[in-house]
C-alpha cells in the first residue's frame, strides 16, 4: 500500500508555470519541460516537447497583444492569471475533471514570434492535450489575421 501511495503521488506530480518571471519586460525565457510527456514548449531543445513558435503577421503592438490575449482566453477552460505587454500566464482547466494546465505566452525579442509553453500540472502524460491546445491557439490567431503559417 505504501508503494502504491508513493507511486500515485509521483504520478500526480507536475510542474507549474515559469518560476523566474521578472516583474517587467520580456528579456527572459520560458522554463523548459520536465522529462514527462505532459508539456510542449517553443523554447525546448528536445524534439518530444518542441512546438513551433507562433509567427505573427506584424510586429507585436498594444492592439495585437490585446487580441492575442482575448483569443487565448477564449480557449476551453481558460482563465487569465496575470499578463503584461508581451507575457501572459493562463490556466486552462479540463472539461471533465477540471485538471489545471498552464499556458504561457511570451513574445520573442524580435516581436515577430510568440513563444508558447503549455504544461499539465497533474500527471506524467497529457495524451497530447497541450500540443492540441497550442495548435488550436495558433489556428485561431491565423483565422483572425494576427498570425501566419
């Protein structure tokens, strides 16, 4: 029983959003993905976790940033934790059990690419949910003319 409890705790353990976000600016990187299959990031060096950054149609402006945030909040189960120009921390809860996933958006220093990171807080494997979330965000931004393929 003790081993089952220890394994269950490990199975449910996950990570959170980027831990070292400075109070201002965009001169930082999103955290990488832990060695579990519950995360995707455009800043990952590992192909298992890598997802392409979202290419913006124009350099980021206040108006395009407001649209990006609005589209991200329209994702299923999404709620905004914090945001400032060029960075957003969003929690997305699953419909069935309400499990939390973290979605982060960070504009690249060139202001032409949107880096993304999406990770499940609970569990070692996400069944591809985080990758699908990022691709849904990408497709909705393309539909609105904010991003390009």
